C-alpha cells in the first residue's frame, strides 16, 4: 500500500502549515481512464504522489488533554488523483478529536494518480496522520510519501 504520513508537532492551538507539493506528476496524470477497478500498490506500475495537502490543525481540546498518537486513515485515490470522500475510513483510531481532523485532512488532500501500464487507475492507500506534542517552538507539518514493504505493513513516524 502507499503510505502517506502527516506528522503534526505543535504547541496547543497553533495551526500547522501545508506540505510542499510534489513538482513531478505521475506519467499518466493528464490521461483519462474510465476503468472502475481499484488496485493496491502491488497492482500499479507507478504509485500515487502527494500533490496538495490542506493545512492541518491540532484540535485545541486534544492538545489541552495531551492526547496524541497515530491515526491511520484508508482511502481510495481516484484516477484523477482526488481522494474519494465516500471511501475515507479510520482503520486505526486514537481519539474522536484526532480521528476527525485526520479524516478532514485526508479527504481534502489531492495526489497525482497512480498508473497501471501507462493509464491512471484508482488505488487503495493507507495514510497515517501522526499527532505529537513536544518541545517545538514553531508549527510544523511534514508530509511523507512512502511505500509499505507488504500489504499488511505501515510506514510512518512513531508516536
């Protein structure tokens, strides 16, 4: 699976910045495909790439309560690179406040589409969104794109 990790480190009530988009689209990014099949990353020849990530906010109530952890959100990236909103589900919850923010951010993200034999296709992805509280003085968001070693594996920053 493709794994996208959002890492949020901030003092309470600070808004996080946006991630840097990938300047390089996938080779099939401007093509049209009407195939409705959904592939995992073992079935594609080119993985989806991060394109746009919306600003992420650490929920103030969660920050005050010192709630942190990694929320894993599963979603389908369409052949156009949009996250299909009806496919977004929390597969590894932490707390409803963090889960809700993770779903909001993943739902609003866009990617360059995954490709299969030169055609854009729908791809199932897992996106860990990591919320940590630490001794940082400025807001920071890091968006990482990686590939899990196997279908059951997950990459991402630890709690």
